C-alpha cells in the first residue's frame, strides 16, 4: 500500500514528462522491480503521416479517474507505489504522452499493475487527442467509457 | 427584513416553479460544434441529462448526430442519461476518450 509519507504521484502536465523523476519516486529499498510504460507519439496513423498531436482533458475529472486507477491498483495487485503522468497540449513526434511507473517487491505484480493502468486509462480517463496531418486534422477514434446502465436507478446528487 | 428585495422575490418565484441552474462543459469535437467550452443553463429542477442534451441538439443538429457515441458525466462521474439535475450540478457530454 502507498504510505502517507510518499504517496503515489499522479499528474496532468503541460511540460515534457520527467520519466526519471517518476521512476525515482516509486523506487524504494523494499522494491525488487519497477515496471514502466512509455506511451509516445507515433509518426503515422491509419496510413497517414502524423505531424503532431494536441491533447485536451476534462482536467478535474481526468485527475479523479487517474486517482481511481491508482486506488484500484493497490486493491488488486501487490504493488508498492504508482506514478502516472499524462501530458496535455501540443506534442511532437517521439515525445512521451503518458508515462506510468509501478514498483513492487516482485515483478509479477508490477507488470500486471502497469498493464492494468494503461488499459484502464485509455478506456476511462476523459482525455482526447487531435491528430494533425499534412492535409487536415481529426479527433482520434476513441473508446466509449463504461457508463452506468439506464435501467439502473439514477444516483442521487451528492 | 422590512423591504422586499429582488432576491426575495426571485426565491418566492422559484418556490412556485423550481428551476435548476447547471454548468455544462463541452470537449473535443463537441466544443468545436457548439463554439464554446462552457455554458450555464436554467432548466426545470429534476430534469434529466437527456433533456439538457436535447436543448443543445435542437440548436446544433450536428451535435445530436453524435448522441449514440457520447457518454454523459454528472458532477465528474459517468452518469446515466436519466440522472435528474439540480442547481449547482456540473454536466459534460463526453466523446469517446482517446488518451494515452
């Protein structure tokens, strides 16, 4: 579990992501493994040459959903600490758009948690990217987040 | 209070016919369609999110076309379209997400 002195590092950032700092943040003497995921801007999409990407987010909700992912990771996997940073704004080819680092005493938990983190982020965190090509720009095809069923009684306002 | 302020009069009116003022947010292609990122709308208290969407769909037919691929959020949680709205609520219509 994350301790209160050095909790998980979860952030939306506009400057380049400092990967070393995220790894350093999760890595401690009791850990035997740190698994990382580096999501980077590809130079092509659907057969077209990509010039750059522009990311935008529903920032407060996105950060809330990223915190939920970290909380789920601590429930599901035997990990020590989690760091997740997603960048917003214009990103050039090759730059890191999302970086995830998970530390654990043993590697299986760290591998599983890191995979869970990026898969869940891509499905549930309200962030959108616009792809810019030589001949125009499009909002990338995305994934539908899992919404509550309409048949279920609506949640009362909190 | 000795005199009736306009605020007092308004609160009396809202007792008779309650309305809710909600904040509405647009992202991605929806923001481009409606032309702004944020709006504030007054609607009958308890009206569902679906009714709020219809309000925008009526003035922006292109928005209505995306309805099947959208998810609604209510106070920053994914929500059913039947969720009733009250004053101070924050609603967003979210296109398929594409982070990562």
